[in-house]
C-alpha cells in the first residue's frame, strides 16, 4: 500500500463533513491508508454560509460510521466552528481525551460570504467573516492542536490558486488564502525543530458545492449560464477540465506521509496547469 507509514496515525480534517467536499475525500483517502480520522465540521450550526450548504451532524455521523466500517479504522465526527475559540478548545480537549495525540492536521474548512464585489464596494461584514473562516480559522485550530502533535507529524493548510493569482470580485477570499500561504511558511520555520512539517495546497477549480455556487454567482453577475462559465473556465486550464476532490486527496496523503519527508513551507499548486510558476 502506498504511504504505509500513515497506518495507525491520527489525522484530523476540518470541514470534512459533506460527502461532496474536498475534506471528505481527504478523510476517505487517509482512512484508506489506515489512519484513524476525526471529521471536524460545523454539524449543529446553520444550514448554509453565504449561500453554500454546510455540514450537518447527521451527515457527519454517517460519514464517520461509513469510513470506520469500510477501512477498519476509528473514525470520529466532532463538532467544530473554526471561528469560535471555545469550539476549537473543546475539539482539542476531545481529541486529547480520545487519542492522546495528533499526527496529521488538515486545515481544510473554508467558506465565502457576500456577493462578487470590487474591493471599494465590498461589504465589511462579508469581508470580515470570509477572512475569519479562511485565515483565522487556520490560526485558531493550529494553535489549539499543535500541542497535541508531540511525536512530530504533518500539517496541511488549504490555500487556493486564488491565494496566488488575483481573481476578480472575490478579494476577501483571495486575501485570506494568500495569507494562509505566509502563515504556512512561518509555521514551517517555527515548528521544524519539533519534527513538524507544514505545507499548503493551492487547488485550482475542483467541483464541490463551493465551486458550483461560485459558478452560479459568476453566471448571475456576468449574465450568462453556469454551463457557459464552466466552459469558459475550462479553456483556461491546460488539462481542459475541472478537478475532482479525490485528486486533491492524493496530494494531501503525499504531504501527510513520510514520502514528502524533505518538504516543508511549500505551497503546492494543483490546478490542471492553470497556474504555472518558475
Ligand atoms: P465545501 O463547501 O464543500 O467544504 C467546506 C467545508 O467547510 C464544509 O463542510 C463546511 O461545513 C465547512 N465549514 C464552513 N465554515 C466552517 C466553520 N466556520 N467551521 C468549521 N467548518 C466550516 O467546499 P470545498 O470546495 O470542499 O472547500 C474545501 C477547502 O478547499 C476550502 O478551504 C476551500 O476554500 C478550498 N478550495 C476549494 C477549491 C475548489 O475549487 N473547490 C479551490 C481552492 C481551494
């Protein structure tokens, strides 16, 4: 089996509570590699954020039960709101109580708020909420969980192509994702001495609820159809198609495992060639 060393590891993935999402695909992959997984997501909160469906407690429990059965690992669904310090502290307490340590942390939770806007017209509340989930969420969760990573390990922070290449009318998300890359690099330097590697991933266009909603928003904004927006987008991707959550999960498993043992502080693109850098 590839990534043999992931067997018996404890992995926590934030925002993994929807079967359609990247977080779920990551949990599935790590469980398939033999890791015990914690599915941490909103669960009991509102049904949607800014127009995108959120995880429910029922779906999270079903996911955990299915992963445990399919892969013969321990899979736990725990509630988490990355914008709430108390919720983050509760999560850390429960992981400590149940497992005593953590080996792999995937900061994947993300959300958009508001409507497409230029910076000078951006709604302040939407700006603050978007930055809070996508940037401060990574800070809060890492701060609470790094103390449990006593045996070394790997942290993977989800940035985005949008963190490197400026999208139009989505400034808060892009700014937060760019900051996640710098946060990753700072953490990588600070934690290297403790045997912890920290890398970011920068997916391009991956078909999930978030991506569908973004295409819907853009179609309304540009007065066209979702199909037309997707067709236009695919023209900008050398591989000519939108990516799949499972393809992101492959990269995360590589970064979580010792196969990437000499990599830290990197922000790895996964964009079908849409983003190419020297
Ligand atoms: P998604 O909407 O399917 O998943 C996001 C998850 O985060 C959901 O399960 C949601 O419940 C959870 N979440 C939202 N707010 C939260 C909060 N306050 N606390 C805890 N959990 C919360 O979207 P996705 O496309 O799977 O996105 C996963 C990550 O990948 C995000 O960080 C996103 O920004 C990033 N990303 C996605 C794409 C893409 O094309 N889909 C591209 C680049 C980066």
